[in-house]
C-alpha cells in the first residue's frame, strides 16, 4: 500500500522536554506556509499552518456557489480550546497582533503539520494529551469536515470549538462590513446561520461526537489583522463574527468528533458521517494516483497528481451544464490558480495535458475541450470567465491557438476521432476568421502572412499585466509566440483535414498549407535578431513610442522550437536555446525578461502597481519550464537525465509557500522567493508533464522522497 505524506514537525523539544514560542524565522514560516484543498466546484478551504489568517481567502469553507453569486467566503478559522479535568484551559490556536507577524503562545502546542494524501493534518500536545485535527472537503459539495481525534493521553477532556463567520464574496476586502446581525435556527444538534445579505444560502452546521453542546454567546471579533493583505497593499483589518461555541468530549480510543459546515441541504449533509466521508475522499485520492501515468505513481510526480486535482472543476454556470447535458456530455473547466483566478481559456489549454492527460483523466479532458468549443465566437475562445459571470471575455490573441495544441495532445492520447470530427468545422472557422481579421485587431497581415494583434487599452498575449489603464507590456504587432502558435495551428489543422474531411479535403488542406508555408518563410526572415543571436519578441510593433521591432530578450521565443510543429529553422534552434539558457533559465522556471534589459525588475513585491510593473519584466514563471524542457529535448534528443535536472528546483519548493503545490511566479534573483498565486494550474501541469516526460524506464526516485516514508521539512531561515 502506497503511503503519500509530507510532514513538517513543529516545534522541536529542548533537552528538558519543554517547548517554547518558536524563534522569529520559524514564526514567519508558520505564517507564510499555507495549505489548500478544493471541492471540484471551484470552492476551497485554505489557511496558514498556524491557523492565523493572513489573506482574505483564508477560511475553512469558501463555497463555490452557482453564478451569479460565485465563490463566497462562509466559515473562517475555528479556535480550539481544551478544558482539562484539573480545570486548566489551553488555547491551541494562534492569532496575529495588529501590524506585525507575531504568534501568541497558543502555537507552542503545535507539534506537527502534515499532508496525508494531500489533506491537512495538525498534531497538538497539551496537558499530557495528543490531539489530531483533520480538514477535508466533500467532493462536488460545499461541505467542510473538521475532525478531531484524541491520539494519546489518559482520561477525558472537553473540546470547545469557536467558529468565525463572515459571509462575503471571497475576493472582497476583509474590511467588508459583516452586514448586520446574523440569525440562527437550531434543532437536534443541527444549526443554521443566516446572513442578511441577499442571495446567499444558509450555513448549516452539525456536530458529531460524545455529549455535543452549543453555547449561544455571539460576539464580534474586531480588528483582525491580515498580514499578507497588508504587504500586498490591500485593506488588512476587518471583523469576524462568532455565534458562540460548540462543545464535545474526547477520550483516547473513542470515535472521532467532528464539526461539519455546509451550504448543501440537510439531506446531503446527513448522507455520510465524517468518518465515512473521509474514507470516500481518501479512496478517491488513491484512485487518482492509480489512474495516472505509471511514471507518476510515486514521489514528486504522485504529489503533483494530487495537486493537479484542485484545478479540474465543474463550472458553476447553469448554461454550461444545460448545453453539455443536451448533447449527452458534461461540463468541465480548469481554475487557473488559487486563490483569486477563475477559469481562463489560455491557462486551461496550456494546462490540459498535464492536469488531465498525464493524470489519466482523458474523459474530463474531452469535457473541457467541448465545453470551451461551445463558447467560440468570431473565431475566438474566451480569455476568462469573470467571477460569478455567465459570459466570457474574449480579449486574447493566443488562447484560441492554444486550443489547437490542447486538442492535438488530447487526440494523441485518446484517438478520439468523434470529438475531432465534431470540432473540425469550428477549427476551420477559427482559421478563416484569423485570415479575414477578427476582434481586437487580431488577423493575418496579407503582406507577409504573419499574425498581428493589438487594440488600444488591451493586453492580448499571456504577458497581460494591466493596472489603472496602464498596459505594462502591450506587445502590439506581430508577437513571436503568437506566430509560432499560429504556424503550429495551421499545420495541425492541415493534417486533420487530410485525415477527416470527406469533401474538398485536398483543396482545403492545400489552402491551409500555403498559409502555413508563407508564415514560416516570413517568420524566419523577420524574427531573427542577428545582433543578439536570438529572436525579436515583437516585429512591426512599437518600441519607445516609435514603430519598430522589439529586441527584448524574453522567453516567448522558446515556443518557436518547443511546439509540435516548430516554426523556426532548425539551424537556429541551438543559438536561441543557448541565449534563453544563459539569460532566462532559473531553478524554478524562466525569467520573463533578461537581466540586461533596462526595464528588468528583480523582485515582485509591494502594492498592486509595483507588482504589475514587475509581473512580466523579469519575474520568473514556473510554467515556462515545460516548453523549455521540450525545446531542450528537441535540440538534445534523448538527454532526459539532463532535462530532468532543470526540474530539480521544484522539489524543495513543494515544502514552501502552499505545501504540496507550485506557485505562480518567483522573484527573478536568489533566493527566488515564491510570489503570486500559491497554487497555479499551469505551474503544476507543466512541471508534472515534464517530470513524466523525463522519467527513465527503470527510474527510482532519488529526490526528496514522499512515498513510503515521510518527508521532513525544516522551516527556512
């Protein structure tokens, strides 16, 4: 039986067996290391190891509610209080002092935090007792189970649970008013808490265990300080409401006790006891490993398979389900990142292979492709679906081209000709719209056959930072990766037409092939920057407010080599790869801009404007390691052992930021501090895909192991 655990002991005992408040570097680790689990609906639970909320998103139940409501913060953290038989009162949780990242003495009782098959488990010791706490979400339910087990100690103790509530959109500021008094209904140890805000469901809470009770003692917890929000330049002080406290008896050897909170109807909540629900969730997670690529059954890859599960969701748009069900299908999408991203077209298509095909979830991959195909409009798929909205936004020049790439990888993995035939007319229509010109200035230049894009005030490529109307990297013109993707899409479509079309097959295929050939010839003539020995980032663009070609050394050029149909002449693969390696490669991905560029920013920190100014101006992006590995293996075929070394930096990263997952971005210089979303879909997807791709046939994981033995992580200084 495989055991998959990631353990963080905390803190160590001294020689006398005593523990004290952790030293300051370790205190910061308790506040900056986070955990996250999701429910397959876009909802999630998340927090710091200490239990102190530092982000607006930290809570035990952020419900994924159907549009137009969207994800909603419901249940915050729970403060646990132990009442020992001798009258001693022990508070297990910590709390933050206003204005500084400090922990009160309650945290000294924390002995260990671990992920058990990706699910968070805390172990506390106090008064001779050892208490274990688990948190998990019901799959495809807005239900959280918080379970407690007395793992050691003689006698009985009374556990008090003080929950905190704040019904609000999950991305609303922490200063959002509580909204007036909450109301409560109670019957037979089942409680419903209702907010005065309209359109929100009740939070239904039940308690399971010995001698359960609830004491009504409503209070407002004022001035809760959120440290990370403060650092990011947002409102950082807000209030929470506590309705009172639940009580339950615990004794070693007895069944677990649990608090269950849900927005589902009582019939759903009562369907499974917490222990049954935990067994079902653990079995589901074991099955995820079992169905994944055999090269992902252990070690880092297995951990990433569990991380990948957080992003594959059933979207909360009734229209998606209606359209899918009408054709006997299901709706699926991919959340781009936690905590604040929704489902984005570009991120979905880039992530699809790693999150679904590598993990053996081909059926869901098909659902995702067909879901997005129903939204094609004017030759484009949506860039994103805003939180709670039913309609997508289409301001993207590359998401639709990535759709071709994702479909190709799906077809390679499944041979699903039915889906290919279903989508082929739409793919031809997409190409025709691009040839004729479509929205946002996206269209082929008849002069050279290259794809151009750009509209004032819009950021249409993946380098899409914008703040207060300022588009940081507009890249209007003919961008290098856009044309690499365009050429790849044309060649893929040419092949599909030759295979699948019954009428005018050769005529249509030759028409597409001519456009592909012209694009390739123009690309190699126009994009080669001889002075630098690499590719222009944009040609026929705007440089320093003047028409021109942009020689900024960026990672976008790697796609001219990495895609299935590389547009770049093979004679230039090696010099381009050499420049990218020397100037952009780091242990955790590629820099978005070379350090020798005057606009280079080494760190991503501060308020929103400061961060967006650095977002694509040097900041390292983890997902780019996937295309880099593809390009490396194209230039150095068979050198998988060397290619695997480019992924080594992600192994220790799984023990920082969001444990067991991969962050969105990193600072461009050592120590490559993780930034942005703590768990990002395409980061996880591309590292997992590349890890499997570079696996040897007889490989034995030699990296920091997580299978059959616990990985011990020590806090970073």
